[in-house]
C-alpha cells in the first residue's frame, strides 16, 4: 500500500502527458516511504463523459485522486501524503503549457483490514521467493 487512483477529465490527456503525471505521483509516493515498494500501485482512469462547474468551459478540467492505505497511519502521515502527492502532481503539470484550469482533489481512505485480501506475488518475487 498505498494504492492511488487518479481519475481525470478527458481534456487533461489532450493537453498533458498523463504517464508523466503518474510517474511524478509514483516517485512522490516512493519518497514518502509509507509502505513497502512492492505494495505501491498508481493507476489512472480517464473520464470521457463529465461536467465541470457551469459545464460550458472546455478549459475546465479535474483530477480527483483517492489514496487507499492500510490501517495504522496517523493523521500527520496522511496529511503529509496528501500534500506531497498534490504538490508533485501540480508541479508536473505546471511544466507543460496548457489552457486548462484544473480542480484538484485527493482523499485518503483507510482500508478495513478485516475485509481485505492481499495476495501480492510481486512482494514475494522481490524478496527472492518463487
């Protein structure tokens, strides 16, 4: 953990390199050391159908992120994750010229360990197991 889901309006992809955005988010999460590397997942979901604000400005965009964490992180750790990821994401997109005005959000959700199954074969492989 953490798993970070990046949902974005389709116009973001028309003006920005979404893979570079995911790379910046990934590096930011790895730098936090809040979880083993094998548990980090960053993924994006493009939304082709959406309405933002008045719905009439094609330069309005959104990027809404959800960070899912295992239990046990304190409030300061969660707040630091939010600020670090948002700062890295905004910094990445600021390197590209764009007409978009983006509404950003990031929510941290703590996973209930009693109702989660994790069969991470990547972690086993990274430890040299079979």
